[in-house]
C-alpha cells in the first residue's frame, strides 16, 4: 500500500477563475515553506534531482529548451509516468502541438509493474495559440471540479510539448505581428501560472532553439552540436517562464554515430545556481551521469 | 501694517484647485489692485472666506465674485481651519504665522520648508542591497519615500535583488538596518520560499560575522536572528491578473495604515499582467498612471520605499530592435530612480539610469548562494548549494 500522499495546501484565494470580491489576503512565507519543499516532482534520477535541488517546483513554469533530439519529449514522457507514483501523486495533462503524440514511446517507457499507469496521462492536441487557450480554459474547469472522475488522481502536472511550434505559422516578422505574438505569450503564460498557483501544479513547457548570429551576452546562448543556439521565441517568452533548463549536445570526436555528450544546464532559475549536469538517454529514460574522471 | 492673506480654494468635483496666494505687508491698496479670480458659479457661501483681512478697505471690496469678501460675515464653521490667525489674534502674530510654514491650522498647504526637508533626508536610512558597490552608486542603498524601478533581462537577478531587499529591510536597527517589515507583491510566481530562506540565512551569517559579540548580549526584546522570523515578517501577496493587481494596490493603503512597521513594498514584476492584449491602450495608460500615482503617494505618506521590478522588451526604433524597459515611455516618468541590470560578458552590472540627486554610474554585483553580494576577487562563481 502506498503511503497516503501529502495533501496539497488549500489554495489561498478562491479557486474559481473569477476574482472574488474579498480583500486580498497576505500569506505568510513561513507557512508556505514546508509545502514548498515537499511539492517537487522528482525526475527519477538522483543526480538530476540534485541539479534541480529536489525536482521541478510546483506553482511555477519550467521551460526545457533544446535542439531537436536532445531529449525534451523523452523527459516530458518520463515525468508524466513518474507523477502518479511520486509524492505528488498526480495525473498529468499532456498538451502537444507537434504531431503525432509519441504513443509508442510512452508505452515503452511505462513500467511493466503498473499497467494502469496510462490511465493517468491525459492527452490533448493544440494546433494554434487560440486552441491552446481554449484547452487551458477547459483544463481550469477540470481542475477546479475534479469530482467527475473519481478513479483518477487529481491533475497536478501540465506538460506542453513545444510552445514554439504553436507560433511557427501565422506570424510574420513584422513589428505588428511580433507585438501580437508577444501579447499571446503573456496571455498563455498568465493562464499557465494561474493554473499552477491555484492548484499547485507543476507546469513544464518545451521550447526549440534558433541559431544566434550576433554577439549575444549572458545566459541565453549556448553551444550545442557545434553551433551557437538560443531558445526560440525571444526575450518576450523568456520573461514568461520562471525556470529555464537548457539541454545541449556536444559532439565527441567526429560525431558521426559517436557518443554525444548531453548536458542539462540551468540557464536561469529563482532558486537554483547556474550549474549543469551530464545525462544520457537510455531505453528506460533519461538519467544523469557523473562526469567521467579524467 | 497690513497683512492680507487671500486665498480661495475651490475644490470642485473635477478635482481642480485654483489657488491664489497673496501676501503683502504694505499699506492697504485700493481694492481694484487686488487679485481677483474669475467668477465661478458657486455661491459665495461655499467658498471659504479669506483669512485675516485687517484693512477696512476690504470691506469695500465686497463684490460677490471677488475672492476677498467682506469681514462682516462670519466664516462658515467648516472652513475655519483655512483661516490664518483667527479673528483678532493680532496682526503681528498673523505675519509670523504665515511666514513660518509649519503644517497645521496656520498652514493648510502642509508645506515644509527646505531646511526641515534636508535634515529629514539626512537622517533617513537607506535599505542596503547587500552589495557594497551597488550601494555606492545608489547613495547608500534604496531610499525610503521614493519609488525605485529596477529593470533587466530575464535571469539577471531582479527577483534575487527584490528578495534580498525584502530580507535586508528587516535587519534590526542595532545592526544598522531599518528593522521593518516587507510587503512582497508577486505577479509572476518567482518567489521561491526556499530561496528566501537561503538568503535569510546568508544575511544572518553576515550580520553575525560583522557583529561577533552580538549573540553574547542578552536580547532584551530584540528580534532573534532566526531565518524563520525573517520569513514571517514578509507579507506576501500573489496576484494572478491585472484586476487583482489594481485591487491589491488599492488595498495596500488600508493595509499599511494597520501595519505601520512595513518599510518596503516590492512589486515583482509590475508589468507582467499589463503586457497582454489590451483592447484599449488608453485605458492601460490611465490605469498604469493611476497605479504609479498611488504608489508614489504610499511611499511618501507611509515613509517607505517602493521598489518596482520591470521587464525588458525590444522596441523597434529607427529600423533596428533595441532593448528598453517595458510599458513604454509614459511609464518611465512614474519612478523616481531607475536602475537597469545588464550582462557584461559573464558579469552582472547595475546601471543607475535616473536619479534626482546622483550621477549615472554602473557597478558590478554578483548573485551568490547567500544572495546579492559584491563581486569577489576570484571570478569563478562558486555557488553554495
């Protein structure tokens, strides 16, 4: 028998989307401290958890950015399967915009010991920002009224696979379109953050990268596969996320079929120092490895 | 010697207040040389009667529209506080009172003279930011009674600085701090409590390092230096939409009236909810300017520092994209001081962009496991996890 999961702290304000007419009430951070420490979604590997100081935090939006085939979707699937058995004890909502949903990979990753685990993964497709917003509105109703499906665990993990592919079409590079795009970023991010806060969810968003030509400084640029890349969607989207994890790949030697060293780096986070950790993608998931002793 | 103080204040529903102030020490002039206001529609009974009108010629200046009405009618009771010198307090007293601009019955403006303001300002404490270089360019730290805006790219340390200030304001008075509490309004969800705990621990360890004999003193009513106490003295508001943000700031006045020991209000970040699609941009500008006026009023009335954290955006000007602070040019007038945080290579720098009294300057700082500190001599950023 699994130990009973710790109850999530009750949402301080009313959990309905409309703002209640009561006065705002201040919270006491001291009282939030134990729940903040407890409500973290472990990645399933102690090294990666150490990088993230326990796991992915609740009530916060984490972005995982990386080139294609660096393990972003794999990590998301792994999180979706870990959530029901973690202390969070939650179902997950997987919103994907890249077609098709990797069902085979999910089946392969599912542990054989728990055949019903796929019951706890809800999948929905969104092909444009407007669709995503309507999906989030439906998710809000689902989250605030969980009594509909009593056999399923409450949803406390929301995964959005590839926010960048939502914005690939319909937007030119003209300033007006860029402004419109930025406004949508903030709308989506505000909605995700509200869901994260009111229901203490972990929100994970994946992002693609673009090549960087000019000399950019700071933490947005990294080297991956021999080129300078930066997460897509620019500085506007970077303002919308709380934590950014950057997955990079360094080609070893000639790189043709050779081992690629993969690295997960914390680009910025309010609670983490900037450090990185190597990891590998195996058949059963994404795991961190210790750097080889030279 | 006649001192005539004439003023008519009409605070109508439009909120406009025309004020004419005439102070003379001279023989009474014939009435036609006195300043007259244009006739307003209001009855003379509503208008406050002017102050001590000694000259008998004032009686002859009785015209219904003039602001210097006769001395015959007694002033209506509710306007009594606008009268200087009362009825017959003596002309010399009236002179002295008017020149001495203390606030009170004699001085309805509540004006302060500059000498008082200077001495007050010099005794004002600043809130240290944790980094000596940063304090240096800010003139000692964040000033109370002023609105400071801090902007920067994501990841440069705005939230870290905000949290550091929320902790540093609580440093007890005997260790050089303000000993006050903090209000933290979080719009983005970046307030991680475990990081606040870490920063509180770092602050306490620095205090104990600087004042090594403090723990030997018996703490008679002093705050115990525990991170839990520091956490408990932050009033944390989490808001999820712009309507909630406006409501929180409106509520803040009442809240601050009840909690007088709050010395800093931090809003992280003030722009997040206003960057969504507003159908009516004029509404957005109006709402934002009202917000900033309220914040300035709060800062002055309750003698606390207001710190607004802002984001950057790219602006398309002159054919190229430039980084500027969000919310546009009209918002840039809303703050008294502005600090911009930026990257220079792999170093973080702070640039004082706007200040009423200090020159523009920039200084490096670092974000360590203990919080915001000076850049240490070894450039390898060793972080304490």
